């Protein structure tokens, strides 16, 4: 371990760089034929899950001329686990060698990088779970991780790269934005909430200023308005680093919310991504009184239909998402006035995505056999949002495997803040041990059926935590409802396809 730490420090101090990342498997396949910096994309690649929309996928899409997007969820945890597994190809180390504060890079590598990777039966080293008052080291880790993912996605081409955040994951979002902006991110996409404060935060960060957003706190009765604040490190502002202002694309589900954001944020919204209920991951709940299908899925109705006339009246670009992964659906989107579409599911199972290869193959085989099934689980996610769960053997979609898991919350990205009796802030998660959740003032009924998305999504990309040297965290896959387009790209004789295959399929002849 000491030798690995010495090598890591030497790499930073000498500015030695590992492989450029242009090798087989991550080679850029196509350069834009024109300057696309001011053009609006037809295709926005979805920001799926933890590490599924990784830098390799986003770079491939961006190099083609469309908007490649990296997921901004849990990038700090993702980076330190990549380093602990040996950083194959040297990509994290290459990105950290370009980070503007070499002291931060050195500390990260000395702490987490293991030459050749940790032993398979050893757990990953942990880090501090971010709360309302993180220390500077915790913030620097978040900044560096977001910088690294965007830096790698933008490397070697002139295309555009965006980053996708969930507003529900609040403690790291300001430091995350700053790290992505240090790497020159072109667009910020924010969903799972009403992101009214994000544009002001972006504007403040452009000038390296202190920024803050409200922190919703359950059970708040003290009358105190809780805030999350972030001050960029002086090491960046004093060196004259110039930051550009990325475009801002809220991810929403209704014309009502689009109108609200347009009214409250005049000239600050650059366009909308409008997700329909069949989109993968988290979905907005149905409007009105809750009702469910016979299988227990949320029942959506006419009130949830998109009012395209109202959207068009805002005179802003918009993209449609949720079962739009085909040339026919792209043509439909354009016919109702959309600029294009956001596509996630097709990209999730392509060669460049971060999803484990066996999970891609098993899903494609299920599609070919007509046995694919996606269940919109109303209670799986600790956030309370409906969550699309792909049923697959060996994953937490199987009740018996879910029931065998020891419930714990050690990553904490989806925790909720609550106010203690003394007015201080505590944190709890409905997916943690129910007794612990109740001891923090949570309702036992709210813990029933909750699944640990944080650990499940890490397992999806081959970075599962190991428990007691024998027990691995299991995957929990999400997908859009419509997997039919996978059959247009994969077959029994061709079990995989590339991101470029997806783009050429979507942008080809429209039926």
C-alpha cells in the first residue's frame, strides 16, 4: 500500500500521465462535422443512475455532436472506489493530474489509490457521509470527483457535455456544481424537485462567490430557515480561473411546472426536459388522489398528460423523455414542437455505459425472449418518488433476496434531514434499519418496502460493497418501461451494440 501511495504522489508531482483513454473500448468514433457549441441537440443522452452514464458514454455521444451527459450522483464515492480497484487505464489519475489543486489530488491518491486494486474479499474504504455542515476535505473530494468525470467526458473532442443532478440529494449539490464548472461543463440538468435556486447558485459560482440554497427539514418547528452554503476554496479564485456559465435544463413532468419556472426564473432557463411517467429511474407521482393498478403500480391519468400547447407558448426549447427511444418517437416529438428527445434506456445497455456486462447481457436476453418486465414501484425509493425497477434474477427485484439483506445506511445520499427536539439537524433514511429510523422520529410504516438504492446502484456498475468477506451488496436495476427498441439494435447473433449504433438508429430514417 505504501508503494502505491508513493507512486501516486510521484505521478502528481511530476505531472506524469497514464494512458490517454483513447485506447480500444473508449476510442472516440466520430467528430462533429461543424461547430456545435451554439446548436441545440436533437438527442440528449439520459443521465442514468450512479456511474451508468459515465464519462466514456457521455464522451462518445458528445463527440458525435449530440449532448452527452454524465450522472452527477455519488461521484465522490464512485471515484474513490475506482481508485481502490486499481484505476484501470489510469483515467482517474489522469483527470486528477489536470485538477487545478495538486495538493487535493495528492491527498486523494495517497488515501484511496491501490496499485493493482484491493483484494476481492476486502471491503471498500469508507468516507464521511456529507451533511449540512461538511468539512473542507469532504467538499474537496466532491469537487475533484465532479471535475474528473466532466474532464474525461470532454477530453479529445469539441462536443458538448452536460451533468445530471437530483435535487433530492442536496448536501453535495453546490460543491458538485463547482467541480463540474471547473471542468467546463456545458449544461446542468436537474430533476427530482423544483430547482428554483440552482440558476442563482450557478451564477454565483461563475464568480467564485459563496452560494446557498434552502435545506428542507422534516418536522421543523423552530421557525429557523435552514440553509446549505458553499464557499469555493480560495486556491481556485485567487489563481484567476475563469468559469463559463453552463446552460440550465430543468427536468420536469408538466406544463404547470414549466410555466412556474419560466415565471420565477426569467431568462435563466435555457430549455426543459419533460419526462413522462414511463421514463426510467425516479418519476413524478400521479397528480391528484393516489390510485393504483391491480399490480400495485401508480395509476396515471389525463391530468398527467403533457399540455404541449402550453409548453410551446413559453417559447423555450424542450425535449421529450419516457419511451421516446426510436426514430418514430423522435418524429412525433418534433411534430409537437419539441427540439428533440432525451434517451436513457437504449444508452444504458450499450457497450460504453457503466452497467455491468452480465446485467446488460441478461437484460438483452430477456428482451429477445419477450420476458422483460419493469415494475413501477411506489415505495422502493427512500425519496418517496415512484421508481422503475427492472425485474432480473439475482437482483433486489426478487423479494427473497431483498428480505435477506441486512438493512443499513452507510452511503447516505438519499437521507432526509429532520429537526431534533433541541432544534439541531439530524439525518435518517427510510431504507435503513427500521428500528434506527423510528428512533430518529421516523414512522415505521414509511420504512416498509424501502430499498437501498445507494448500495444497489453501486452494485450495478461492479463496485458493490462487501460485507463480512462473504456477502456482496446486490444490484437493483432501473429502466424505462419500453425496452422494445433494444430489439432494433440487438439480436441473438449480435448481443451488444455501441452508443454510435444508438445515435445512428435514432437519427436515421423516421417512420
